[in-house]
C-alpha cells in the first residue's frame, strides 16, 4: 500500500485564518513524505494546501504568518498523529490540533468538530530519502 503524509516540522505556513468557526492553516510548502509498497526508500515532495478545522470552539489566539512549523499533534477521536498528517485526511468527531512554530513560545491549540486537508496544485518532487 502506498502512503503519504505531511511532515509537520519544517513545513511553511503563510497564514492562519479563523472565519465563522472555520480555521484554515494555509501551507505555502507542506513537506510530504511518500512511501511505496515494497520500496525501502521514500521520496520527499512539497505542495500547497490547507488544514481546515470546522466547528472551532472559542476564539484561539492566532499567530501571524509566515511561520515555520516546529511540530505538533492532530488528535482525531481516539487517534493522535504526532508531527504528521496523513494524506488524504478527513474526519468528523472530536478534533484537537496543537501546532508549535519556530520562534514562537505559545502553540496554536484548537478544538473542533471536523477536519480535512485541501491540497492544491501539483506536488513537486524534492529528493529521495532513506528509511
């Protein structure tokens, strides 16, 4: 089975917007690791896109972009994705997002009712990486 995931550390974020309980984390360069079944190597790509969280509770403090992600957790119901987001990704239920940023002391912490990735454009190849 082939798999892809956004590698959060190092991914570049242009802006984080909140409008009518919908939060958008807008990646200018989301770094994606792709693995193919039977292959020992992985490939690294970048692509633009957004992590969209709907039904956001409260009014979280939003850091201003541009930002470089230092890592974080996406809690999806009973699962936790640490420092990564699977591609594709869409879920309903209890969603919690904690993102840390280089040069920022306070993380972004958001709780919502649904989340999804909206990738745009074409993935661009960077390099082959070992396992």
